C-alpha cells in the first residue's frame, strides 16, 4: 500500500488532508507530539469524519497510524524514506520546528531511494511550501541539496475547509463542513488524490480563498467578539455585522477582480456562497477559535493587512478593512497568548507602534491613520 506521511494529527489533519489520502488508497502515518491522539490512532486504526449537515453523514477513515516525533525520530525518518507524499497541517509557525526532522528523513531517503516524493504544506499561508522548503534546506549540506532535483518535489497549495473546535471527549472522530477545496500548483504529472485539484498558477486561487474565506471569517470573529457573541453563525444573525462583513469582502473582491481579471458577477456569487458557509449552525464555531493568534493574522501578508495594502496601491477602497483591523486590535481573549501579548504592546507603545512592528505599516501611512481613527471610535 502507498504511504502518505502527514505532520499534524489535529482535527484539520484527520478531518481533511489525512482523510483524502485514506480515501485514495493510501496508508496515512500521522506525525505529532500529541501523545494521546497518536496512541489512539495506533490502538483504533480508524476514526469517523462527520459532516455538519442535517443528515450528519459519516465516513470511516481507515489505514491510519501515528508516530510521536519527540519519541520516535528514527521511525519518522524511516516513514519518510518510504512515503509518496509528505504533507503538513500544523500551523505556519510550527514549520521551522519540524523542518530539521524532515531534512534528516530526506537525507536518509536520498541515500537509498530514487522514488519521487511530493511535499505539500497545507497551511493558511501564501507560499507555505516554499517556506517549509527553505527551512528544510537550512538543515542540509550542499551535497544532499544537489540530490533533491527530480527526486523531491515541493508544491504550494491552497486549502479550504472549516473544522471547528471539537467536543469529542477523547474520540478521534472529527466534525467538518461538507465543502472543501484543496488546490495544488504544479505542471508535473503526480499520483492522483481524490479531492485534490491541480492548477498551473495558484495565485488567483490562494488569494481568492485567503482574502474571502479567511478575511471574512476573521472579520466576523473580531466584530462578534466586540459584541459579546459566542459563535460565528450567531454573529451573522446580527444584520449590521453581516453588512459590515459583506462590505469588507466587496473591498477584497474589488482587488481580486482587478488583479486577476475575475468575472465580477462570479466573484459576487463566490462571496455569497462563503457567507452561507459561515452561517452553518451545525459547526457551532466559536469566535475565540476563529479570532485566535491575532498577531499572526495582522501580519503584512495575511488576511486583513495585505488586502488593505493592495487596495491602497490600486486606488481602491479599504475603509471596511481598516475597520476590521481596528476590531482585531481590540481582541483581548485572556486564553490567547498572542491576544495578551498584543494588548500589552498597545498598552506600552500604542496602536501605531503595533501596526508598524506587526503589520509593517508606517505610522504616517493612510491605512494606519484610518485604523487608529476606527480603533479610537470602537474603544469608546
């Protein structure tokens, strides 16, 4: 049986990427430090993926096992030697931590095998696989790097599936929304995976997804948090917030239509479809989950600041994006380390300082001025 090694045995790994590999006839070896999940994967060797619909359809995911990368480094290296695919769904910030182990696995593989290996980082980050490749190469000598050519391939991808925090009480079963999209950029002919879409140019897909799904999700979360809402679907019941979110996505949409020559009517239909996905009450998706890690989400290339910068460059409106950024700066969930850190930065240095250090915006930029103005009004 073909083997896929997947770093990240969390809900997204099990409920999305790992599930697709299993359904495509692969054995999936999940690699993670979560000892309880790894042990359970090895004991049960299967789990259920449940769809968040009226019917609550279930799929049984089989041919799975787990390795603990803190305790089983040798076994992970051996698995990498045998794999056809190596994927991640672990969070962009964790990629540098797993890269040394992947580099060791590749180094050993290249000594014994000429079989092709395909590496794909399935993260909510533009060019995540390029980032992972860079981290891996930092841990390789020049001779090994030369051997990678035509044997190890790195493909960027865009992934889209809402997987809320689970109330599964130690179960491996995962609740996911029915909709998903996994787009991979390559001109190579690669082994087919059910549900994987191959494209020659990823940029329109990844930016459309990041600046519609991720932007919209974040805006709902931050506006909902300020209004004391608990879940994403409950937040969208508020008509004023729903209008604000739609207006924000119209701004990101104007940029996407101009940048990639998209059909405006088709993109509006895409926005409408995404808004309906957010309204799925079966997901019961907490605003604090979606809003977590605000410093990362306020990064210069992420879902709020990047489209505002691009809209500004293109002479397009970004007023609602600036409002959303201001709302994000007021996210102070005491269970979120980044939120605590951000509030401390604001307290010590002010909003403009945070936008400069975190978002790469100069203090005199038009975007900063708009954000500060909205922030002060929201604060009141």
